[in-house]
DNA sequence: TCTCAAAGAGCGAACGTTCATTCTCAAATT
DNA sequence: AATTTGAGAATGAACGTTCGCTCTTTGAGA
C-alpha cells in the first residue's frame, strides 16, 4: 500500500493544505503566542526568544513570517482594534440609537472581560502614546468608530429621537470615555454584575442623551 | 580676598544647604528626569543611561540615590498615586456628597490634562498589570480612595441625601471608572471644554446618585 | 582657627547578560 | 532541480549595574 503524499490525501486531520494556508496557520499561531507573552510581560518586556519558545519555533523560522518585533506588535494592535471596530457596528442593527449604544458598550465590556483582553487593551493604549505605528493604528480605528457613531447620533438628533445635554463632538468623546473606562477597569472581575453595569449605563447615558420615549431602565 | 567656603557664606543662590537637603534636591531632580524619560519611552523602553543623560549625572552617581531602576519606577508610581489620593480628599470639604464627587472628578481630570500626566497614568496602569511592586502601590492607593468614598457614600445613603440606582460597591466601581475613563482620554486636549465635561458629569452622575435636591445641572 | 581622617558625591570605563536580528546550513515540499 | 521552511549558533549593540577612582565636604581634636 502506497502512502499518499498529503497533497491529495484525505481523512486525517491536517492534510491537503496549500502553502498559503499553512502560512496563514503559522501566522495565527505566532500572533496568539505573542499575545500571551505580551499580556504576561508587556510589549517591551517580552523578548523574541520568549515568543519563539511559546510558539515552539526557532528565531530563524519566526523571522520568515514577521520582519521584526514591531511588525508583530503592529499586527496585534491592528487585529485588536479591528475587532473593536467590528463590534461597534452593532449599532446598525439596534431598534433605536439608545439601545444601539448600550449594546455596543455592553459588548465591549463583555469582550474586555475575557482572557487577558483588559491587559492587552491597556498595553496597546500605553504603547500608542509613544510608538507611532501603534498610535496611527489606534487613531485610525477610533476615527472609524467615531465617524460611524457621529453619523448615527447626528441623524437621531435631527430626527428628535434624542436631545443630548452637550454638543455632538463632546458627547462622542464622553460616551467613548465612559465605555472605555468601565471596560479597562474590568468591573465584572470585581464582582460587579453585567446587569448592574447595564443599569448604570442606561441611567447615566439616558440622562446624557435624553431619548424621546423614556424607556431607559430595565429595572429600578 | 578669601572666598568663603559655602558652609557659612551667604548672598549667592544655592548655598548653606545641609547634606540631607542637597540629597533631597538630587532625588527630586532624578525623579523629574526619570518621569520625562518614562513618558517619552515607557518604563521598560527608557534606559538608565537615558535617565542619567537627562539628569546630567553619571550612572555611578545616580546609583547612590536609587538602588535600581525598579526603585525609581516604584517611587514615581507611588508619588503619582499619592497625589491622586490627596486630590480625592477634596470630598471632605464639599457642601454635599454630590458636589464633592464632582469636585474630585474635575480636579482629577484637570490634573491629568497637564504635561505628560495622561501618558504617565496610562503607563503606570499598564505596568501595574505585571509588576508586583507597582500593582501593590496602585491597589493600596485605590483602596484608600475607595474606602474614603465608601464611608461618605454610605453615610449619605443612610441620611437619605442620595438614592443610588445600583448597590454601593457597584456604584463605587462605576464612579471611579467613569472618572478614570474621561481622565486618561484627556478630552480637554480634543477641544472638549471643562465646562462641557462638568455638565456631562453632573447630568450622568446625578442620574446615578439621585441626590435629594435636584440642583444638578449648572446649565441646560 | 587650623589640620586631617572619614565620609559622601560624582565620574566614566567596564562587567556580564540579554536583546533583536542574521547567518549558515539541513530537511522537506513541489 | 528549485524553492520553501526550519533550526540553532552567532553577531554586535544595548541593557542594568558595579567598580575603582578622584574630588569635595564635614566635623572633631589640637
């Protein structure tokens, strides 16, 4: 019986992958391992050797996939912020702008609560204060999200659906800040329930936005 | 003409300082220079040689004042958090708990807006996720502040001065998070005025706390 | 008031280590 | 045969820290 070269074999778990597919898998493995290391030691604190050890790969091999440590950092920062941006697209599907904002905020908070996401998030923010590449990535994503929000908020204001207590631009900044503050502090890890957070958000954002029909609180 | 040894001379600008005083001055200079470097490059990114260059001091000299780089980081983190804690003592002097909280939050936001304070703050937070010394310092200060707040809030709740929509512990976490979120995002640098921020805070925290007499907004 | 040993402050070269990255070469895949 | 993938030793730079040294300040005894 001749063993097929895996190119056109089948049945087993990891065969018949094209070069490009194998490459993608390796890249994903590297990014995942790097994230683990970065959460543990920070961008500057984690060494390439540690990342190599975590992937189970030699430096020579790793450098075939990423040209530098900074490239890995940039890739991670970009992936993380892209994920955030996609999450904020939730606002599209909501029945009202108020519900949309609450949904976005809660999704963000739930996601940041997972794994080392709060630490990674904090690290990215800190790095963005000095690393130009990371800063640009963050700024770009933030702008995308804010632009999205701006359009929706503007439309809702004109339609009389909400009547915010501060001008649009200030409102944008404040909404983002509140969401981010609760997210990075990872309140659920301090035994504050998602329900309580949602209640607080509904009440405070409700007061800020003043939606027409006052269906704000889920409970008193 | 004999030049006086500065010990008992006078008239010039920097004379007749005791050893201890000179030492304190040098320590302050080092901390200041280190802060500049840390804001520029992060805790891990800034090297001792860079700090030496910034102070205008050799490594040998610098190590007479601090036994290690981590000791400098710890000193900076502690000073920063202590300053925050002192600021939060503003709550004592306010006419009501609501006004006290608003005053604390605004003071915090104003302070974070100065110099590189937002960057430093972010860096300290990131470092506290992995450096035990920094974590303990942060936790200790946060606990001090929260304990202070807890006492006041509890008293105000029992007196019927406020009627928060969420339980005390959750309220504490949420208030802190909102303040911190606005602070580290440094909204004033994005042309959002202090007045607008204060209005937003009054409205949203007002809705959260529900103070008895509804004198919340400074303006509509 | 003067002298002098002790202590403190500062310098800058040098230490051993670790870093990100590169090089050379072998194995595997096409 | 040609190309891709991988290993792992090697590279030079940079790191935090220490060392041996000089110069200055200090304070007690003469």
